[in-house]
C-alpha cells in the first residue's frame, strides 16, 4: 500500500483518476496548480486506486495525503 502525498501547498486543478481504477507507476493521478504552474502528481507504484482524498478545487498542504494505492 502506498500513500501519495502533496509535495507543496497547491490547488487541486484536475482529478484524472477515480477510486477503483488500476494505475501504473508514473501514471498521473491529479494535477495541482501553484503560482500558475501545473504540477502532476504521479502514482508511486502499480496497483488499484483504493482511495482518493481530494476533489477539484480543494487546497492541499505539504504532506497531505492525496491518494491511497493498494
């Protein structure tokens, strides 16, 4: 199981996946926006997206859990 965390304070600009989706290492899960830059958040391992803890428009802080992959 892997928890994917935010690396910076940012807005959730776009959610690309849904819970139950199969993801591969390196797949984009969500796209964050900070200071007019788009930052993709990538899957850290292959697996099933068990939980998505953010929605478009949310603000995440550094260290917040974005997704859980099993």
